[in-house]
C-alpha cells in the first residue's frame, strides 16, 4: 500500500532509507541532464515547485517520452 515517490533535485545529499522513494538528479536548467533523468519517465502526478518562467516549463515538457501525468505548478516566483 502507499505510493512510489520520485524526487528530482540537483543535490547530492542522500535520501537513502526510504523504500518507495527514488532520487532523480539533474539541474533543471541543463536540458541534457534533465533528459537523462526524465526521458521516458511516466508519473501519475507531478508537482513542480521551481518553474519560474515559460522556459522552465518548456524545458521540462520538451523531454522526449516524459509523461508528467497531472502536472501542478506551485511557485511564488511570478507572484
């Protein structure tokens, strides 16, 4: 029971010890790194806390085969 959770960060800090947690690493401003981390990944629900502009969203959704499922953007950057 429960959910499998994936977290995308650019950090190297370990998140070991969580059986249903996958740590994906990439700097979202680097299209190549983002592609390596997210290419062909499929999720039911994605929450994005760091989309500050249209280019951030385009870069994310431009990853080949990436399916974010229901995508929710939460950011105070444009408020």
